[in-house]
């Protein structure tokens, strides 16, 4: 792409001038180590302009503002042209998109304020009585939004909650407010309470802890457990003392070991979706594996691998984490970036938000394996470009599948699918400026 070729030229010029001014070349970090990206292109890039327009379409069509003071919020609706509030997972997904907008514009306080209001909205899903929880110093978030703070209702999903904890850690990163860190710990405490010591893993929801749970509620899905790796690895990195650091790292390893059971080896590095739990005479046993591949499972495990790589001190284990991140990255592109014969283009199939988590993983991989990450990011840039070109002329929203012309069929009305496409564009914009 033209702008990326320009970036390469400018980067070469920058490296050359640095060598002349400094008298020598800067030492290159060892293979596998992070190398901070340099800003080398003129702003705004084509990808940046596109991303801003796509994110604007999300807020124009779905955002609802309200509250005041510390409780001022931005909530997203679940569907287009309705008044129904979005569920918790739709709102934490939208907050994830906005997090990367804050990374794209780190000096823009308005972007951060928007993110803060989106995180504030989580309070309306928060339970009313955390003291009643079995887990000490814990809190959980309901799937349904209440009309007031601490007014959440409906099922409490371990899956949703661990992703909420991840977003609180992002808020802590951006604002440095200790409440966000402590709330992430409290949510994590509730999730850890649901861990099954005998079978390992976390079931889908709190209902899954009861004997009358459905097969879906009993599944120990990779999504929740992989995010458990990420959150506990991040908490270990933020720990203030050795004991706390070891505690969270041990939990990250436990989640990681469980998730590896779901890896489709030796056929590929892809991951299955989960392991069922069977209850026989009141005893829980391992059921079959849910042999479905979703892009966000591979993406979550790549992100987890990179976090564990950073924390691990044993060189053999570090190499294993990097091998898995690289192998899973290649396998995921092969599995999910498929040819659309009608459009004669490759595109990312399935749920756009699932794909955007894989996109997050490819973006983070650039710090460790820049050449591999480049081709993966290019594939997502093509995906986001196709979706942008196929927008609805009225709402400016995007098709469910990037290479298809926009229609209100194929789930296009759902905010989470729209957010997934827009976040892909934001990640590509971030990559374009480095």
C-alpha cells in the first residue's frame, strides 16, 4: 500500500540520519525482545482517516449519554434504531475499541474522557451487594444494565467478568486511578472463586456452578480462561511485592495449562472453543471437547503467550511461549482469512469482534516479530478497507462480512459486530503511523 511504502522510505531515512548524528547505529534488541515503534509517517494516514470515520459511525448510531459528575456515562445500544441497552459484553467490547483510539491519540483528552465515560457505564451493570459474595473482597457484574449505579440484573458470566477486569486494567494504565486496579482485582477474585480444582477451568457463568445448569453454562470455554491468563499476568506485572507477583503468576500458569488442553495439536496451532462438563450423580466430570474454532480464541492465546513471555525468566519456557505465539498466528490466518470467490478477495470470516481480538494479537506481535506481524496486519488492513468501501450510504455502518455489500441481514444491526469492524480499522491506523 502506498502509505506503507512511504513509511518504509521515511524509516530508512530516519535510521540513516540517526547513524550520521550519533556516529554509529543503535543496537538492535535481541530476537524476540520488544522494540518500541518509531513514528515515521505524516499524519493523518489514510488508515487513520478511515478509522476516525468508522468509529464516528459507531457513536452516531449507538451511543447514549447520561448521568452526571463521577457517574457520567456512555452506553451503547444493542441494536441499530432501537432503544434497548447493550448487554455488558457489547459495552466492554466498545470500550476496547475506544481504548485503542486513546492509543492512537495519546495526547487527546477528549478520547480519554470518552473512554472514561464508557468504563463508568460498567457501574450500571455492577451488583448491588458485593458483601454477599462467597469470595472475599470480590465483585461481579451482571449481563443486564440497571437504570442506576449498582443496579445490574440477569446472569453473571465469568466470561464477561474477566473481560471487564481486563478493561479496568486498561483504565488504570491510562488514568493511574488506583480504584480501577483494585476493582480489577475484586472482579478477578470473583472469577477465581469459580475455578474447579478437580477438572480445572472456569465455566461460562455462575449458573454453571449449579447442578441444574445447561450444557452451555457448564462449558469451560477458552475465552474466559484465556482472558484469565491475560488478567492475572497483567496483575502479576503490576504487583507491588514478590508474594503478590508470584500469586498472580501462578494463576496465570494454571489458566494457561488448562487452555493448552484445547489446542489442536499436532494438526495445527489453532484452539478449540471449550471443554464440556458432565454431571453424573452429583459428580462433575470432563465431557467432550467443543471442536469449533473461533478467531478470538486464537487471538486471546497469542496475547496470553506474549504476556507470559515477558514475565517468564526460564529461557526454555520463554522460547515455548514465543513458539506458540508465532505458530498460532500463522495457523489463525490460514483458518480465518479465507477467499471469497464472489469478490475474489480474502477476508476474515465469522464474527467481526472475534476477528478483532485476533487483530489485537497481530498488532502486539509487531513488537516481537515485526516481519511476521507485517503480513498479518496487511491482511486486516485489506479486511477493514473492504468493509469501509461496502458501508451503508445512509448510516455509514459496515457489512457483517467485509467483502459483502451492506444489508441489514447477517447480524449487521448488532453493535458488537459493528464495533468489531471499527476496532480492526483503529488497529490498522495505529500500525500505519509506526
